[in-house]
C-alpha cells in the first residue's frame, strides 16, 4: 500500500509539474501574478496546479477532505477539513521565487488524520527530487532511506525566518539567538528548507508562522529522518493548530534542545 501510494503520488506530482507549473516558469506575464498581501503572491500556476492536484488526490484516495492553500484563501471554511482525515496541498511552495523566475520552489502534499500528519511528500519540479515519509517508517529521497546529518560546523548554521515576527520578537531573536549561530539566507520555501535540515546544509531553523500547507509534510519527513521538528515547547506539531505561532526544526535532537532553550528565554 505504501509503495503504491508513493508511486501514485510521484506520478501525480510529475504530471502536474509538467502541465501546470514548469510551462509557466520564467514565462509569467504580470497579469498572471497577484498580491495576496502579507508578503504573499499567487500566480495562475498556483491555482491551476492546486485544482489538478486536488483532482488527482481524490482519484488516489476518494472521499477525504481537501485543504488547499488557495482554496482556503478563497473560502476559510475549507480549513474545517483539518479536523478530519484530509489531504493538505501547497501547489507551489516558494511562489515568490517562482514568480521571480528563480529557484527554489516545490510542491508539498500531506495526508493527515486526527490533526497529525500520517504521510508527506515534497517534490522539487526543477531537480526532480522526491522526498517522502510515512509515520513510523522512516524518511526517503527518491526511494533511498536517509538519516539526517548536521553540518558539523561551529557555530551551527541557522536559517531563521523573522519575516512574520512582530518587531519585539524579531529584535529579541536578532540580539539573543542569532549571535550563537552562523546565519544564512532562508530560501523562503519550506520545500527546500526541510531538506536542508536533513542533508547537512543547515543545522537549525526557526519558523514563526506555521501554516499547515507549509509545514505538515516537512515536519513529518524531518522527524522520520532522525532530525527534530516540534513546537517551541517541545509539543508535537498539529495541523489543526495552524494559527499557533512558533516551530523549531533541527538536524538533530541535541541541536533542537539547544535552540529551544534559547527561544524559551526570550518568550
């Protein structure tokens, strides 16, 4: 069942990438890009890809609630599906990058039940990288099981997103946490950030906004790889608590613990 589900998912992600996303990469007109506010863009490719993904997911496992980023923007009642068994869709994660004609961007899909992610898929349309995980069964890239590894650098390398933080919290992070790490630019794309935390590129990340389409798949995948992603207090990330701020990701539990201790001091 798991193998056939992964095969069906990969086929769907490749098909949607090739028909709805890649033909518009570096080929969007200004009229095909809209500003949703709050530093968020949406393109015609996002909307078309979400429709195609929703249709494909319904064919794979019929009858589940479908919570898509763009559908939720148009109708907030769609978020009610997060309390049910559901699919969660981010049709193009990293839309700002995509709209600018540059990587990274990707597709995020999660299968959830009881507020928890049961399976997650992260696909990079440009590289063809297919990350997947099922709860309790490990994390994989293109079918090969992977184990999270740190960068081995001192101080550890951090990608810290302060974009959606209030000014007071942003200043605390910059003054009391950032000096303990080597900071790198964030990719503004969770579909890239979570793999970086497992593949020896980054050691830790802080996320303030925790929308389910951004994090449901990546949190499960990183945890299954042996890294750690959890709420600031160590509790498990739940998709039905999407409006709760604060999430820490790390390449190892020990790195997570160190950062969580520092975050607790400024909270």
